[in-house]
């Protein structure tokens, strides 16, 4: 695993990135391989009006509290990112679990 943090300290996000990358070697990361890995949730897609509506609706509820239980490998099913399909799913362990 490549160390991306100073003094050899790695974040859980770095470990997640490496484990997902190791598990799905045949599937390159979306976009540029040098881009930072940022776990995220897409809540809207569309024109500026749709995005503004999503932002105004969700803003009062942020930040969201959530627990990730799995990682999905999704592949672009239609050009332009209009539809994505789940190709594989890997369960995540709980923090502190043995």
C-alpha cells in the first residue's frame, strides 16, 4: 500500500481506497487515477434548477449521519453517465470489530 499521509499515518479513507483498489484490479477508478478518493453520496443530477432544488431541500438536514455497510463497484451502463449498474458488492466490517 502506498503511504499518502505524513509520518506514516494513514486515514481510514486511504485504507478503504487501497482495499477497494486491490479487490477490483480490473476496473480503473472513474476519471483520473491521480484524483483524490472522496467517498460520497450523489443526491441529484441534472440542470442547475434541479441541483438548486436538491441543495435547498437537503441543506437543513446536513450533515447526514450514516454508516457505510458495503462498497459497490458501479460501471457506466450508458455513455455520459446517465445510467450506472452495480457490477459487484463487498461488505464492510464494523469499526472496532474483530
